[in-house]
């Protein structure tokens, strides 16, 4: 239900968030650094991670950031 990827390599974020690798049907909460999230989602344009991200109800990102235009399409429940 909760995945903490703070200070982890981007490869781990890709492994868990890309649907082709893993489908996390019960993932509700994610802790991740914004830079890793932006890299893995290719600035929120990569559909392979959209399904796992769309079910999140809580997103903890360390540090300030400005939500990109299509951020809400990845995280509609936030």
C-alpha cells in the first residue's frame, strides 16, 4: 500500500512504477524525490507509469516543485 523510494536509484522507481514491469494494484501512497519521478515518467509524458500512478491517494515529494501541466492526469486522486 505504501512505497518509499526516497534516496533510491531511478532504476528502482522505474521498476515499481512502470506497468510493464510491475502492477501495484494496492499502491496508495508514494514517497519519492521529484527529480526521480520526473525522470521516470519522462516529465509526465510516459504512459507506461500512468496506471500505477493514477491510483495514488498520497504523494510525498521532498522539496518544493511546480506541478507540470499534465501532472493531474497522472495523479487524478490527489
